[in-house]
């Protein structure tokens, strides 16, 4: 479990997520984590955040 919560992070092979997993003779319900898409506010591209963008901070895409 993660800290004092009732949450555990498990990694599965493949794309199938079972409704329940069994661990130490107990049954646990699975709720898949769906991460949010990352969007950069600096270059306006998907896949990364502004804090890791490779464009220099002073670069401006729009001059209006």
C-alpha cells in the first residue's frame, strides 16, 4: 500500500486490466489509472510540460 492510504500501484503486462486481483489471500478491486495528457504552455505541443520544454523561456510563438 502507498503510505497510510488504501491505494496500491501494480503493474500489469498487456492491455487487459482485471476487475479484481488476489494478493495475500485477499481480493482487491482494480481501478485503472488514466493519466492526463501533458500539454506545454510554452510551445503549445502535446507530450511534455513547460518545466521540461526544450525551447528557451524567452521564445514567443505569437507576436501579436
